[in-house]
């Protein structure tokens, strides 16, 4: 039986390969994989082969001008300590770290950034000199970066150091962040916030994004609600968006806690990094909306909120399952610790550890208690199977500084291709007075400019309509261009609000008009099902921002059951949609859950 995390990793690699493969297909022979027949192996091998050959070509070009770890390179320690001789090397090293992280990076003073296995030892005076030198070069116009020390600590050296004549060493990490960034290039990281009803999600977001503290009776969440019934019941029912900005030194922008509420424009203007939170609903009634928020919102990270008193109950496990299935790194905030007796808190923490370590999750819980824990967790979060766990209170403020610091350090790790043709998934639609129809969502690939001609669709007949983008807004500010990976909204020309819906796409106008899909083949894993699944089985299916009931029309065996990995052909019940091979699929019906990846699309309605 395949475990969830193995299959999730497989699905993720398939999506990544599809995203990277786009370019190689365009420049190679342009052959399309065979459609309709259930033959995943052939599709797999063909695309894997073309990607491999592209990589081979790239390797021979030696395009990478980054400094390489080699014998001849000046040692990291030398670079940091001897500025008179090695200034250029230190500058190029720091530039490499900053470019690698799209404008920022965490630098350890005791691990070589080009080869983290190489550990170096610094005496306290050496550490201080290294830090001073890093500060000196970062001020230079060619770098123009701010340096913020995240932690530093002196520690007793081991025996080998004693041999060399010193016992105490100093270790530490710094954040290096570019000072100047334009709105359209601003680093954006999306964090989806999930957890059971009443866990304290909206409250924590209110406290983080607006400042101040909660009163335990719903004070902090009021500003986040979008509907009158939400204010009355205190329950989130829609997908809310909040932003949190950090300046170049990691201070939060606009979350002063005063009665004055900073506008998005002010937050963005003062920030060098912006986090977008997707506030999701915890009540089971809104599960479809929450799964849609997780699938369509393209979150980079998931923040799972658990009430300390209640533990991981209700929808929390469901949400964790979806996050794991999508392979999005998850961190946990155990909140309301102010109102929780120590023994109950302990049992909640034990329960979370047990679930995270279980074979289905295989995550290593890391409890965060210091700035050092935060910096190390943020550095290893994406690459390793760790799950940072914070213990906090939105009422007393306990632990919130660690959460803020962690959010400030979250690395950009999206896989978006700016050079591929422009594609955009619609997550929400609005009708704005004097502007007209506005659609919001995430640019999944390419770049678009205000005024560009585009297609929008598919409509109920599977057709696309030609139109143009009147204007673009990013974080509620007008911009000229939108790039892959950014969440933006477009005002559309000559399109009525009732003609657009979530799950539609906006595409570049190419030589061939785009085509919608009525049936497609996916490779799936059945996570949970009471009996067996046969053809004619129906379920709610999520692919990106698309959410629609589908029927299974073909199976590669008579029936499938829990734990089975199968190739399945689905048919959309209502209307054709725009989907592509490599996209992740999630389906559910009652207690049944399935996860998969689109392998092949057969066209037509
Ligand atoms: N004592 C205490 N109360 C808290 C804390 N965080 C949240 N609360 C209270 O818990 C209640 C529920 O909080 P919400 O933020 O609405 O919960 P939610 O997770 O957004 O709930 P849904 O949107 O319905 O899923 C509110 O009355 C908050 O004031 C905390 O840290 N300590
Ligand atoms: Mg809420």
C-alpha cells in the first residue's frame, strides 16, 4: 500500500515536472502526448525524457555564474575575516545568497553558504569581526542590503578546538534583505490558515496583522469579517485575505495596534516583504470553500491553528490531510495557552506530536522556544520534513514574537515560470462601480501587461471569449505588469460579472484558441473509502480553482478500494473546464478522499 506522503511527494514531483517541462516542450518537437487512452506510462516517460534532455543541454552551457564550492575557492572564514584582501569574494557570496532567495537570505556565520556541510569555528572576537565586515559590505551600493542579527550565542567548544588553543566559540545567523524593491517585484508569500471551528484563526490573524491583543471574546477578529452574518455568528464562512508587511530589518509594518488602521497601500509602501494570509473557515459546513481556498489559493505554507484546550479535533485533521496531500509545508500554532491548565496543554502537545510522527504524516515536530529555534526551523523548513510547533496566546501575547519572526523569515519556494505563456486562475469575481467586472486570483505562469489582449473562459459551452485587460491591481495598488506567482486582480473590458465564475482562466492570446476539457485521465490514490469504487461513482473534484462534481467513466481495473493507486478517467458533470496534465487533483464524497495528478486530457464537449 502506498502511504499518503509518498504519493503526495510523487504528485508534487509530477506537477513540478509539468511546470518545468512547458518550456522544453515548446522548444522541442512540440508533439502532444496521445489523448484519451489510459496509458500513463507512455506520457510519463515521454515528458521525463524531454525534461532530461533539456537538462543535459543546460549542463553543457555552464550558464551558472554563481561561485562554486571548490578547492580553489577562498574559504568562507577567510572571506569574512579578511576584508582588505577578499572583499570582492564576500560581496559575490552575499549576492549569491540574496539572489537565491529572491532578494533575501539567512546567512549562518558558521556554515559555508555554498556548502552547508562545511562547518567553521569562530572565536567570539572573530565572530564580531565577521559580522562587522558583513555589515560593511552590505552597505555598498552593489549590495544595498540590511543586515539583522537573528541570534548569536557563545558556546563551549569541543575537544578538537581545545587542541587549537581556544575553548569558547560563537555561532549565529543574520537576515540579509535588499533595501529597494518596487511594488511589482515585491516578494510575496501566501499562508493559508486552517484549523477547527473556534480554534482562534481569525483572532490570531487580527492580532498579527492589526497589532494589539484580543480580549478572549472575539475583539480581534471583527475587522477581518467580510459578511454581516460572520460578525453576528463570529464564524468565518468565506475565504478572507489579510496582509502583513515586514520592512528590511524584519519589523512589522502598520500593525501598531492603535485605532488607526493602516491601508494596504501604506503597508505595501513601507514593506520589503509581504505575507498574504488566506483566512479559511473551520466549520464542516464550509469544507468545500476551505478546500477551494487551499487548492485555488496556491498557498506556499499552511498554518494550522489548534486550540490548546480542545486539541486537534474536528476539521483540523482533515485540513492537515489536504495540506500534506498538496505537499505544502505545515506549521502548527497551539493557541489559547492562557486559558489552558498545564496538564491539558501537555496532552494536546503530545497528541499533535503523535499525529505528526504517524506513518501517514511522517513529520518531525520541532518545538519553538527561542530565536535560535526560529532561525533554524525557517532555514530547514522547506527542505526537510520538519513541522515547527509554536505555543501562543492571542490574549496575553505569549509566543507571538516567535511567530512574527518565523513569518518574517519564511522563504519563497514557489515554482512559477515567468517565461511561459500567460495563465491566470480566477478565484473570485467582483463588480466594482465605475470599473466594471474585476477578477482576482493567482498568475500561474507568464507575465501580463495592462492593455494586453487575452482569452477568458471556458463558459458553459466550453468556449473562450476574446477581451483585454483594462487595468491591474496588486495588493490594492495599480501596477502595469503582473508576473507568475503573484496574486492580482484584473479589471476586464466588456465582460459582464454574471459571465465569469471561479475556476475560469484568463490566458494569453496565442496562435491557437485554448480548449476546454470534458474528460481527463488522472492517476489517483484512494485515501479513505468504506467499500469499493466503480465506474459511475460521483464525487466533488477540486483541480486548482475548479470545483465540480465528476463521474468516473473508466477504470484500469474492475474496482478500487482504500490504499489503491489507480488510473481513472473522470468526466465533469456540469460543464467543461480548463485543466492541464500535471495539475493536482483532490476528490471527496462523504468520508471518501482521493488524491491524484492529471495525466492526460481529452478534448471536446
Ligand atoms: N483566551 C483566549 N481566547 C482566544 C484566543 N484566541 C482566540 N480566542 C477566542 O476564541 C474565540 C474563537 O476565535 P475565532 O478567531 O473566531 O476562531 P476561528 O478559528 O476563526 O473560527 P471559525 O472562523 O469559525 O473557524 C473568540 O471568542 C476569541 O476571542 C486566545 O489566545 N486566548
Ligand atoms: Mg474565523
